[in-house]
């Protein structure tokens, strides 16, 4: 098991995105997490396809695009073509989730399903075999800088066990309120990708904050088995 850090640029200075991405890459970020919000599914509006096009040109690590929009089917092709390596869609807005997940895969991206804090893990039962990752929201989506909802640990465990029962090694990603104080216990619950915005970018040194977050997260990994 490994931990990947996905730096959420929602918390970065949009006038200096290139510098922000460079800093977290120096700090060892594995992914750049891009939050797309439409003002309908969530109360906020953020960024869209042209920003992905621009950051794809300069980012050295893959782009993890999180679509918080009511009609993701209309946009997945554009995000995939512009270079999103991972695209996640919310279960809450998709009556034909199976079709959407396979459409993302057919476009050559990894397909993730996101569930909000009030969405039951059971809603993933019939899609668990198909997903490349599951994103557990540990805050209600729409804004950075919110507090981690403690029940999310239990949810991560439930999703991990659901994926294991489906014999799917897909990682669990956690998004919202992740910092160096709770990262270890979220990883101990079974998360392998941690999204972090404020705890990385709202610090004087985002590269160092990325390193510290990874170190804290790795505390939650199972201790290596000793071989004789
Ligand atoms: C929230 C977004 C998150 C957000 C996380 O709706 O999906 O990715 O940027 O920000 P922090 O880490 O500040 O909670
Ligand atoms: Zn996100």
C-alpha cells in the first residue's frame, strides 16, 4: 500500500497557478487535484476546461479532475481530451452511472465515483467492480477550508471493504479537511489518495507542507512485515 498526495489548486492563488503547481511538485505531490464547480450541484463556481488545458501544459504529474457539476456527461470528453488522467463524477447526479464510468474509461482516463457525506456507501454496490477509484467526500463539496467530518473514517473503511469484496484493488481517495493531524488515521482507515488544499496552499511553504503531509500520512500505513 502506498499513499498519494493530490494537491487541490482550489486553495492556490489563481493568478499564479504555475508557481503553485511547481511548488507542490517540488514537495513531491503525486497528483494535481482540479475542482470543477458549476454553481448548480454545488453553490460555488470555480474553473473549467480551459484551465485544465493550460495547467496540463506545465504540470509534470497527472491531473485528477473532480467534477462537481450536475451534468458531467456533457463535459467528460473535453476534460479527457485536454489531458485529465483521472476524472471523478458524483453518484448523486447520475441516473446512468455505469454508462458514465465506462464512457470515462473509453476516453482513456481513470474513472472515479464520488459520494457526498450523506450518500450511503451502499449506493456503490453495483458499480464497485467497474470503478478505478472511489472518492469519499469528507466535507460537503463546494468550498475549501472546511472541517473534516469525523464519520468519514468509518466510510473509508466501508468503501475499502466493499471494493475488497468486489475484488477490486481500486484506491479510496478522501477529499475535504485533510491535514497533517488527521492524515495518518485516514490512511489507517484504508485511504490511498489524500486530497489537500488549504493545508498545503494556505501555508508559507507549500512544498514543505506537501512533504509534511506525506510524512504524516505514511504514519498510518501498516508497518512492514519483517521477513526472516
Ligand atoms: C471541496 C473540494 C476540495 C477542496 C478541498 O468541494 O472538492 O477538493 O479543494 O479543500 P480543503 O483541503 O481546503 O478542505
Ligand atoms: Zn475535490
